[in-house]
C-alpha cells in the first residue's frame, strides 16, 4: 500500500489530476472534516453544510487547474467551499424563500 501521508502538495494535486481513486479517497478523508467544520460555521444547517461539502469536493476533483498548484490542498478546497457559501448567500439575498430557516418560519405561519 502506498503511503499518501508522505506526499507533498504537488504530488497530491497529481493524484487528483491522474484520477487516482485511492489518493482521492485519502485526500477526502484527510481534509473533509476540517473543511466541513469551517463550512458549518458559515451556514445555518447541517444539510447545507453537507451539500456544500459534497459540491466542494466534486468541483475540486473535477476542476483542477494549473493555477491551483500554487497553493496547498487544504486552501484549494477551502476556497472552493467559500465560493459555494458566497453563492448560497447571494441566492438567499435574492430569493429568501430558499433559506431553509425562512421557509420553515413561513410554513409555521400556515399551521
């Protein structure tokens, strides 16, 4: 078995680029808990955090670019997560009915 924990950031990015499934699993297992914790601090529900975490890693694994290589793996995924959080916040500002708390409160009024 390959020891992924000894790899540099550049080598970890290569695992993503080469679609190395074991390497991708290692990266997800290592970095998703910290990214999830950061997301959870910025959103109102665990479901939103789970959705953003999923979108973050799918985007990160599919959308690797050469500009990504100038950062660390953690920062790469963190920036993607922040981008999704900002998009969600803009969506909620434009369409507050999408906010799960607002929707929940609106439904209570009809009960």
